[in-house]
């Protein structure tokens, strides 16, 4: 039969076109893997409208990402194995002396990121959580009966401030004795109180500070009594008081030897907080400090008993903008005051490191107070010293850390 226009080749063309469409659809199905063999994961679901919000579902499989918008589509059934892991933040540890030492062991520094409250009534390290200490409980738990505060005119203010802090914490504090200097000459009778037999051998040098006379106080609460003494120390290698030799005792050639080996020998305080007198030390070359500080530590380590703790506190920032005109922009051995203090704090930390990484050492340090105070001009008083609020804040944070027992 002859082929007509309605049969033959046209029918075969249609069949071929149909086969082509089927094959194309099959290939597309393979490309997009819609055969259900690869599960989809919902990785983002966001509301994009307040009224009848459709959901944007971004689906991810091994090969492709695509997005579809719908108000009725239900997400695929997601198994627990396909869900992303839940990340829970570990609570910050409490700030304690143990935490600080462990932090130093691992990082070779103390925490550096410090946050101040908006009203500047508290600062806190970023790495741990401050827990306010109950001072009376702390003194009882640690069996603290004596505290010494050391330093220059800054130390004098810290000494006054801890007494006020204890008063605010419920203790009754009274000053017992004051050193009576003549200008910058130390009061030898005051310093010979506990060793009167050595009074005749004591030789007076001179202090650098007129307003840093020592004092003794006593704070009580019920049966708990704590003595607090401020001891003037403007240097770490000085001859403020020395001793001449006799047939039984060799000469004592530095105030630091006299202080730790004679003056405090039989009554070494339980808690010692030594504020490094960086305002005075910065006036001398850095290499003098790096030579003197190890000698100071050697004397101290040989004198401190096992029952005592000793904290060496870095220097604070200074503020040229409110300092007397003669000190503004002044260079100390080629460095501005803050640069000199920063270098001293760094050198101090490096020299102290063997003690700070030693879990059994009785010597400790604290946060770098240059970093803590550098941003709080409103707490500064005269460019070197601070308003009373700073010293109270320091003791709050220090005691919160010291009293925390982990």
C-alpha cells in the first residue's frame, strides 16, 4: 500500500520525539536525584512576612542547592543523625587564685581582656566569672590573722583602702600606730619595735617619699582579729635601713634584707600584697630593674614561711593629661611614663614566670593593672594616683579572686 500524508514517516517522527522526551526526563531525574535515594536537609528556615508567612526552604543534598517558596510545603522527615550537633556553651569558671595560676601555666600570661561596668564600680576578666567574697568567711576559712601591704605612695593608699573595705564588710578597724618620720628619714624606733635589741645597730638612710609613712591597724569582728600593716617600700634594692655588724650577726646591707630577715622574721604576715613601685622604678634604666628584681626575689623566697602567701602586683597606668605640667611628656630613659611602666610590667612577669608556673610556689602576681586602669581616666586623681573609688574596686576584685576556693 502506498504511504499517505497521515501515516508512514510522520508516525515514526512522532514516536522518535516521544522517545526523546522520555529519555530527557530520565536524564533530568538523574541529575537532580529526585528518586528519593538522597535525603534532603533543611539548613535554613526563615520567616519573611508577618502576614501568612511562606517559608523559604533551602534544601541541600550532595550535589545541588535550590530554594523553593511555599506556604504549605512540609519539611522532609529529618533523622537525628542528619541534624547538626547542639553546641552548648560551657559556663565560665569562677575567678580564683588557682584559676589565675593555671591560666598563666597554659598561656604564660594572666587574662588580658578586661571589662569595666558602665558605672566603673567593678572590672572583671573575660576568662572567668567573679563571685563576690564574704570577707569574714574568707578570713576564717583561710585563717588570716595578719596582712601586710607594701608600696610607695600608691601602696599607702591601698593600705588605707583595705582598712576601709574591711569596715564596709562589717569589721571594726582602728589604727594602732603611725611611723613618725622626720622629712624622708625613717623612724627607727617604730621599725625597732619587735627587735629593740638591734636598735643601736640600725642605720637610717633616706626614703624618696615624704607622705608614705608606715602604719599598723587592727580589724575585729567577734572573736576574729586581723592586724594590717602598711610598710613603705619605694624601691626593691635600697638602703633605707641597714644594720652594722657585731660579733654575733653579720651586717645587713639592704633594706629588703632588713625587712624580710629581721623586721618580719618571727611574725611574717599570712597575706602579703606588694604593689610594685613602678612610678619610682621607672626613673632608672630598665636593666637596673632586671638586675635588682631577681635579687629581691631571692631574699623574699628564702624568708617567706610555708604558711604565708605573697602577691606581687604590677604597676598602674599614669595620665599625662592631668599630671602637673612639669611631668607632661617627660621622658624616663627615653620613654614616656606609660611606655616605661609597660616595659617594667612585662619584665617583671618574665622574671617571675618560673614562680608563676610552679603550682607549689608561695609567690603569685595578678592582672596587669596597667591594662586594667589605662582606660579609666575618670578614676585618675593627679596623673599618678587615683581617686578613692579605684582602690576600693581593686580590693573588691582582688579579694573576690583570692577568697574563691575551688
